[in-house]
């Protein structure tokens, strides 16, 4: 068995001085597991994707992403549709996919053992605007907030909360037309999300009914409301009850087209890309194998 471990040295609140310790731990766990492998450290945006592609081309059995949701997305996007499996060591502030799959959160050594030796679980992948995602993608306020968060030089819950309140108070909702095989929606919306799992990360649940292996995406439409009402309903994202809010639409779909005359950007797993007038989304059932529970 061969593995590649890809470490993002600046995910979450970890500084570069911790990178050497992560690399040493990765080599130690590989040795203890009796697995031949290479350890890489990313140096720029997109580097994890390049390293993952190289691992897949060399038929590496497992490619491990050690970092936040952005790093996981880069690695998973290259591993999907191939025989290689994905391993995840949570290292960010949200860790959405790791939380959804019940992976260890605060024990890197244990996480590495699971990432290298865990039994694979087959999950779906979503696609929006030609970009794969594994948690949530969408347009609207969440994409706007992702762009704001990504521009911050510091991380932390307090900063995220302050930015969320400030940006929500100033945000202007757009009008969207949504078309799927059994869905037709035309309305002004605060958020239009496509969810493969329940959450963005940090247990913030936009789609409490979503499942990562059901061959479907959950289309979630949060209607345009006043900023204060939006902030008040924000607690529902934490309690997992946003689908109970009056006016919220939640529908299982396999594909959907999103049209608007105002799509400045969209996000996939929190990574932001330039939008366009129409975006197409679809699900890819069983596209990715992720090592989860430890083999017995």
C-alpha cells in the first residue's frame, strides 16, 4: 500500500512553525502503520490539487488531506472518480466533511491512523459551475461571506461573527430563477444552496436533511427577508432547524439550473469563483471513497 499526505501549513490558526511537527508526525504514523508514503507541504493556492493529481497518476492507494475545507476540496476533487481513496486530517476552522463523517477532530495521530487505515465509505460529489464540492455550494449571502472570510488575514470565531453581522446588515438579496425536473422557483432569495452534507462546517447546518450518500443534493432556498430577521433566524443554522422556518424551500434534486441577472460569485465548499448569468448544478453519485471508521 502507498499513500501521499498533503499538509497545508497555514490551515486554521496553525502557524508555519508547527509545520515541522506535522511532517514528523506524518512520517511517524506512516512508519507505525507499515505504509510506504510521501509527505508534502503546500506552498501556494492550488498546490494541493497539483500534488493530489500526481499521487492519483501514480496510482497511490490513499491521498490524505491535512488542512481545512479548502484543502480537502482540492484533494478530493482530484481523487474523485479514481480508485484512490481520500483520507482527511481536520486542520481548519470548519472541518465540514470531517464532522459529517464522524472523523476524529482533536487528535492528529488518531486522525492519521484513520485516514490511512480506515474502511472506505463511498459518498457523492456535487458540481456547481463546473467545480466539484463535497459539503455545500451556492450563491447569495453565503458566497459573499465566504469571499469576505477568505480575504481575512486572521481567523477565529469572534472575527467570523462580527463579519457575518456586518455583512448581513448591508447585503442586498438577488432575484433567482431555479429550474429542475420537478422544481420551478422564481423569487428573491438571501441564499440558494446546494448541499451534499448538512453543514458548511463548525456544525452550521444549512440542510439538516441532507445525506452524503443518497445520490441527491438538497436545494435550499432562504427567502429574502430584512437583515434583522435574517440574523434572528441565523440561530436555526446552529440548532439544525432552518428547514422549519416559514418560507424556506428544501427540495431533493439531481440537477438544477440557477439563473440570475446578478451573480457576482459562487462558492464550492467555501472557495469562491466568478459567477455568471446561469449556473448548472448536478450530483455525481458514489464519486468518492473516503477512509472513515478504523478497520476491525
